[in-house]
C-alpha cells in the first residue's frame, strides 16, 4: 500500500506540475500575445514618426534649395547692379575727361599755325603727352574713340549730323569731324 500511496503521490505531483506548466504556458502565450501587440503598436508609432521626420527632411531640403537659389539670384542681381553702376560712373567721368581731351585737340589744331620757340614746343609736347595719357586711361576703362574720318560712311546709329552738305559726291558720307565720338564697351 505504501507503494500505491507513493505512486499516487508521484502521480499527483506530476498532475500538479502539469497543471502548473499548462497554466504557465497559457499565461506565457497570453503574455507573448500582449507583448507582440505592444511591439506592433510601437512599430506603427515609430513608422509614423519616421514618416513625419522624412516629411520634415523633405521640407527642409526644399527650403534649403530655395534659399540657395535665392542667394544665387541675389549674387547675379548684385553683379548686374554693380556692372550698371560702374558703367554709369564710367560714363559720367568719361564725359568730363572727353571734354578736356577735345579742348586739347582744338588747341593742338590751332597751335599748328603758330610760330613757337623751342621751349613752347617742348611745353606743347608735354601737354599732348597728357592728352594721350588721358585717352589711354579711358581705353583702360573700355571707353574708346570711334575713329571716324572724313569720307567714312555716315551711320545714324553712331554718328550725329550737325548739318548737311550739298555735294552729290559726299551723299551718305561724313564730310567733317567736329568732335570724336566715344563708346563705352564694344
């Protein structure tokens, strides 16, 4: 009988352990299901966060590209404005320098008919040297004489007529150059 009791005790223990194991397994499966549902929820939330971050990244990239394009346009516009300002400044200064050059040219023409001492001739050469220097300075800044001569074709886009001459041979031609024309740039 002792044997039967011990068998019954062992069977009872096994039965209790099995029930515990089944209960633990049942609890474990339910725990795993809860953990799996929680992990899926976290994955969904992380996916939403990633989507939001990617959207923000896209917006930042677009804003950066737009800002860089605006900056590039600003630089181009600034360069154009600077170029225009330089051209205007060159034009204003050139007008004043050209006036001086033209006066020196008139003085040079008149002096050809005068008798001069060697000292005066040397002084005249110095003045003509200054005139040449002024012309070279203008050329350095892109202001050049148009180099029009008598007999050249008259171009109303580039030449200014003060009067007309009744000479059929000179029709459409420059008959006299009163003052040289100058151009800024090409």
